[in-house]
C-alpha cells in the first residue's frame, strides 16, 4: 500500500491561512466588529454653530446700540433738550424689528436737562426728569422717524419755574393743591402769601397767574401775576394734555399720535 514513513497531506493542503485582518489589534480591522475602536464624533460643526450664534447676537446688539444713539439725537433735536436722553429699544432680537420697520416699544429718560422755552425769564426751562414711552416707531433712514403713540411725563421744579418766569428774589413757590401754587413773598418789607393757579393754555403752553395777591401789591410779584411758558419745539403731532402740581413741582403730561421726530 504506502511506505511506512509516508505522511498524508491532503487535509493540510486544503486548510486556509488564518486571516488576521478582521481581528482586534491589527490595522484595517472592520468597524463594528468586536474589538474595533469606537469612531470619534466630530465636534467642529457644533463649535461652528456656536460661533455663528455669538456673531449674530453681537451684530444684533451693535445695531441696537447704533439705533438707540440715532433715536436719542432725533428726540433731543425734536424737543430741544440740552443733552441726549437715554434711549432703550425693547425686545430681542432687534434686527427683525428693524427689517420690518417697526420698533414695538422704545423707552426714553432724561434728567437735569434744559429745554428751550419762550417765557418772561431766561428762555430756558429746567427739566428735573422726563420719561417717555414710544409705541410703534417707524424709522425713516437715520434722521427721522414716525411714532404711532408717544406718551411723556415731564417734571419741572418750583425753582425752575421761578427762573423761567424771571420772578423777583424773595418769592418761593410750593404746592397748594392739584392745580394751585402757594407763593411765599418776602420782598421790600412785604411778608405774605399769594395764591396762583397753573393751567394748560394750549398745545404747547402752560400758564401761571395769581388769583389771590394776599395783600401784596401786584407789581411786587413781578411776572408771577400772569406769565405763560411756551414750548415751541414740540414735534408735529405732540401736545400738552394736562398739567398738575405735586410736592416735587409741576408735572406736565404730553402725548400724541403719528408723531414725527426729526434730527
């Protein structure tokens, strides 16, 4: 049959060499097979999105600040204030409002400013505080805007009224009712109290006049006997609605619709 030292190789020749390419620890191992290293997640798309969002917010805030500055200049010029007021455009984002041409709400505040006025005194009316709310602001370029509704509250101190009226030294004013002033007079040996009323005398004018001299000659009271204060710089569509006397001074309420602001 076969020699004693003959070795049969039939099955050995048919065996395939072991393939190590799919096992762990060797390069080229197939993803998903047991022992394959986990795939790394790419984080750069999220970083890019975050950077874009930061840039958009920065651009929105920058445009907002620029618009607030422009509106401050428009309001200052329109009402004749000595300085720029503080303007706050409400709502975020700003750019969507700007693109639509409609700023929903704008708040304006100012304090310790002067306003050009026509009166018997210096021609300048000191404003202790001013607050205004603008609803529906529609900018027209950089120099003008129209406002659907504007409501403003202005406080004028008693000393400011004395300066605006050019009243004689020795007269002090204080509150004596919702629409009435008490004038304490100490001039030329006269020491008494007079009574004056404050009223709305037109779209841009208030009027102060004495109703009871209190035994003091009228000429001693000077312009307090009867003097108007006119605000010639009110924008178109804006007018004085009411005037009242408080413990802090005279409060003037101004409002209007379709108001035009120009720089």
